[in-house]
C-alpha cells in the first residue's frame, strides 16, 4: 500500500465531507441517523494545512447559515491540569525532570499515570467535550441539521489518547449534531487507524472515515 493510499488527499477528503454535510436531505456523514460521527485522518506533518482548510470550511458553512464549533482537546486537557493548582503542576514537572535524568521511560510512565485520569473514561476529557457540545446546542436550538462540531488538536494528547474511547463516551450526548474528529494518523487497512502513525492500529471504530 502506498503512502497516498494510506492517507488520501486532505482536500479531497474535506470536499467529500462538505458535500455530505450540505446534502439536501440533511447531513449524511453517517448511514445512521442517531450516530452522526465521522473521522477525518490527516498526516501529522500537515497539521497547519489542516487548520487552514478547516478554518476555510467553517467560514463557508457559517456563510450559509450554519453554526460551527471547533473543540481543542489540547485546551480542554490544559484547563483540567491548571484546575489542579500551580503547586501541583510545579511538583509534577519537577518530578518528571528528576525521573527523566535517571530513566526516560519511567518519567513517561509517571506522566502517563498522572495525566490518564484527566483523559480516560466517561468522566475524563469526554465529559468536557460533551459539556461543550451541550452548551453549543443550547445556544443554537433547532439547528441540529445545520450545525457541526469539529474536534481537533488530538495530537497534543499523544501518547496518552485513544480517540475510539472518546467517541464511545460522547455517543448519545451530542444532541444529534454531526461531530467530526480530526485524526492525526494513518489508515492501516479498511478499519484500522494508527494514531500519530506510531501506535498499533485501533480497529474499534464505527464512524465513517473520510474520504
């Protein structure tokens, strides 16, 4: 399989996504009316190109009367960590530095253990995503068919993040609004996705993958 077939073309994927969103019969990014999720993989090296294209798509949809929300997983995680207090943050950083000098793998394991509760499970970062989407829906009542949520900056959570778990935990909590996960990684086969092109392929996905 060639590199192009692994990743596909970003512009082609976004064009396909836009066509499905503005379909005359309403958004059809999924074959299931009650499961409006999709995944758009992209090369991690194209992060800034992706942001530019997503900004353009958002502006085009808003010009057509859509409500568009972009959620940064990086911001949500940093907000969670900051809420623990500066003293805790300083202690975490200092210990990571000490451990790294002796054993980098142990330092990473320590960070993973401390960060994981903020990310994993239904009460982790998924709860924040669901809360933000719920607030967005309340501010745009009756616009489920002309609203879009895009979840990005997932790469900032590497290597602690599994996006398939995030989608599971927000399923049923998106008020019927289409949700697109911007996924830095590659498709390994018809159903496997490798986060950041580094982790073993995850096959635990139900959403459509674009293009």
